[in-house]
C-alpha cells in the first residue's frame, strides 16, 4: 500500500461514534436550556475600552451560560485581561475575543461565570497551506464541447458515474428537489456566478464567517485565489448543479445552495468561523449543511487540554443549536485511511499552524470538530466499483453512511462512458473538474438529505436523518480488502451487513429519498 495522501483540512472530518456521547458528558451546557431558545439569537458586543489588537493578537473562545450572554462582570474581565469582544452568540453562550495578552485564556478561565476558554489558533498569521487528496483534473474546453448526452441529460452527466451509483438519475425522473430547501456549503466559499450554480444560488442564506462575525457584504461568500479555494465551489456543484442543459447535474438539482465561507486566505478554518457558520445556518432556515473539513489547528481536540476543550464546547453548542433549529449537519470522514475505531491514534499534524509532532491520542477523549460530535452525519467514501475508497477513513460505530467520493483509476475505474475515477464538480470561473476525497462523498449525502426534506417538508432534522439511514442500501463488509492487489490486507472491516465500519448503514439511495 502506498503512503497516505497528504491531508487537507477541507477533506477530512473524522468520527462520530457511540463513545462520543461519553466524551461529551464531560462538557458543560452542550444541551440547550429553555432560556437559551427564548433569548435574542445573536448579539454583537464590542468592548469600548478594550485594547487594540496588534500583530501578536490571537483569537479566543470564551464560553458562558447559554441564553444570557456575557455578564457585566465577564465583559469587564475580558477588557481587563486585554481582550476585545468581536461578537457574542448569546443563545449558545459563546463569545469571540481578540487579545494580544499571551495569558488571556489562563486569566479569563478564573473569572466566575466563565465555563471554558481557549485560544483558537497558535500563530497570528497562518504558517502553511495544505493540498487535497489526489490531483484536480480540470476538464478541457474540448472535453466540454464534445460531450455527448442522451435526451434529458446535461452534457457532462454521462461522465458522472456517481449519480447512478446512488440512483440519483432515477430520483430525478420523479423530482429534482424543492426550491424551498436550502443546503449551505460551509467551506472555502462558493462562486455564485458559475452557470451551473447561479440558477440555484441562495444569496440570503450566504455569508462570510471567516472572522467569527457575519460579513453580509454582497459577494463576501465568494472564494479567494488561494490554492484550495475552489473546494467549496466544487462541493456546491456536487450538491445542486442545476439541470439546465449546461455542464453537469447535482444530486439535488432543484434545491437551493448557499455559501458560508469559513476559510482564511491561507486555507485555515478556525473555531470562531465554524461557530458563526452553524449559527448563521440555524437562523437563516438552512435545511442541510455540508462540512467537508476539520476545524484547525488541531486534528483532534483533547478534553484534558483547557484550550482544546473550550473549542469542543463551542462547536458542540453551535452544531446542536443548528440541529435544534431543523438543520441536518453532514460531514466527511477523512482521508488518512485510519481505523477510527482503534484504541489509539497517532496524530502527526497538530497543530497545523505551529510546531507539529506525533502525539498518541485516545479517540474517546479527543474529538475532531465538527464531525465527531453527536448528531452530525459522518460519511465514508466509495469508488466507482462500490467499495471503500483507498483513502477513506473507516470505523465501526463511527461511519454513519457511505457515498461516492472517487478513487484512483488503478483501483476503481468507472464503466464507460465515464473516464475518470473522481467526482465531477463545478469550479470557479465557470469550469468543471474532477476531485476525489471524502469531501466529495459528504455532499452526495447532503444532496440526498435535501431530497428527503423536499419530499417530507415538515420533517425534523432527526426524522430526515432516520429516513436517510433507513433508505441507505445495506452494504456488507469488503473482506479481504486489498485495494491495490499487492497481497497485503489494507484495512479490516468490522460489523454486519446493516451496520459496519466501512459503510455504516449503507450507501445512500436518492431514489428511496424521493419515494419513501
């Protein structure tokens, strides 16, 4: 087996397992109180006497009681400790603060009323950017111009082996999805000018959350020019590229898609941005969010570390708030080929904005954000042959469902006329490309969830998830799993046909989503 692909934080999102309920039992106020739901949703409060942030400033999360916001005592303590309040999400008790005081978190944790607090990053300026799984293969102008499709198909649809793999082509004969349903892509931004996305783009539900505070300027949700900035646009196309005679077709081509930008120009996605994204989705009637990333800088956030514990607390509050508001949160399972049901895991990449080093973590006490949180649908990837992708993470009681994420042509080549083992998606500037990763599997599931919501408009988030799971095609373990045929076992799948570590409840089924 070759070495694991280089990991991008937009391509991973790790486990959601039974053990996570135990892990989160240590966190205060993860579940909302009645007062939380009743109070004002979002309050932006700036400390008038706070110190001015400088080049050494870091961002912090301060968590207080839900539903009340920061007390006068806490606000004063934040200012006295050298902090500036950026925004206070009162309903979930999360405050975003900037401070250049290196002892800010340690100081504020001692203040009565503060339940947890921690730095969201290690370096004021991002130190690196990351690369995606495999190469991105852009379609040439000639390929697009020469594409041949049957009547009723978009030109590039014959190249989308992933649609029939989940029976989306059959589902489209019954419905394309409802315009009343919106899927938000929490990611690097979405190019709403793309001809395959413009017809379905939801501007009112789109925003830039990079700073932790919503930026509603027109176009603020669009991607930057960084190496990985096209990621969110690609994901959006997989979900909802319009069936309009142009380019490709999304899994749910009749629903609307929004962009919630959370990635810095240096390709980092920090806690304050993720919190902002989930709260924005909750309060703008988003039905489904897609989360094909992990929250930087820690691949795993350990509850015995006070800084990392605060980040878990904040994202847990935000994601649970969104679900209570009716939003189904879907996330990718990661591309490290890890067994997430193992007793221990070596994390070599944290913090990715500071000094990295191998650390052996207990996955029951160290969580990846947001996918390792209860309630989030965690997705593994499959290739064109319908088995686990070579790069996909797996794990019994971790993976909820599986969906096409692509694979190498050497391992899982698609049947003709499709000629690429990756997943076709839209790209900034009106183009299309193939990418592979669990980042591509997750939007397939988000699209199927959107079709379920279209068919059952009054269903709660929990009911949509139940239908998603029950409608999946149960897929037995692939054992032995020797994806590169070198005679060595590359992974071991545990579990039954209806519930196992490679495919969870099974591969999602779009036709069942619109008929059951």
